[in-house]
């Protein structure tokens, strides 16, 4: 049956909202350049514990940043699939991805049946089913 025109528009708006959120998260997790004041403080005020905490925080922020960049790529691909009218086509079987699934998880690329098979074949994969 496929998505109706209004469902496609609604999904397109949802993807735009998600994209805006992800762009903000990317900006928030961008590495910050060290200014001279922080470099001066680093030499005198930080001990090894402070350095360890800063290092862990930087690694965590970097991981989040990479996650958000990957999510942005997925969003851009989903937006392109909406534009081409292929958003509701499963990449594995070519069957229909239900509107309910797409509204619950707009980045879905597989129908629920193919997603379940994918997760069984790739046990470490973490993607929502709905």
C-alpha cells in the first residue's frame, strides 16, 4: 500500500526535526580548542586524577560526537529515501516497511521480518525493532 502523501510529509518533518537535534548534539560535542588560560591552569592546577578525568571526558565526548555523525548520515539517507519515494521499501526483501515502524523508528531500512533475521544473524547489532 505504501505511505500516503500526508504520511510522507509527516515523516519528512519528523526527520527534519531529528536532523536539527542531531546537528545541535554535534555542535555540543565538538572538540573545544584549548585557550591559553586553560593551558596555564593545566600546568599548575591539575593533578594526575584531574588529567585522568579530563581524558575520560574527552574520550566520551569524542565517542558521542562520532555516534551523532553516524546518526546524521543515517538521517540524510532516510531523507533521500523519502524524496525518492523509497522510504517504505525494505533494503533486503524489497517489501513494505509499515508506516507504524517508520514513525516509531524513522531510520528503519528493513521491514520487521528482515530486521529480526538480521539481528539473529548479527547478534551484536543494536537497532530498535519498532
